[in-house]
């Protein structure tokens, strides 16, 4: 069961809240999100095609090209998700 589904909740979520939800999927605790961890996060958020979306988000947000979303790149990931997939995010 998803933690939060954009299809069933029509409330804005803050950047901090979304960041916290995404960080829950950092399974190895290295402080970064891999493509596999992003896929699971997007699936947990109720998004269809989570593997494809993870690849798109990684290509857009991974500024240093290391294949991970770091703490510094998280804000870009959140802005991308809000603009592309209709998350109602209040940026802090």
C-alpha cells in the first residue's frame, strides 16, 4: 500500500515533507538515492511507470552525473517531480 498517493490526496505537500518521504527509500543509508531506490519511492508514492519515471528524474536531476541523487540535488528532483507529475509542492 502506498505511503501517499497523489491520486487520492489533493492537499499540498511541503518540500520538506516530500524530501522526508523520498529519504525513507535510501535503503543502504548512504545519503543518496539510486535509480532503484527512486523507482521504489515513486512506486510507493503511487506513480505508474515508476522505473521509467526514475530514469527521467535521474537524468534531469543528477547534476554531477554520478548516477545518484545527493542531498544537494534533492531540491532539483522535487521541483522536477512537481512540474512533471502534478505533485502540489510548496517550496521552502
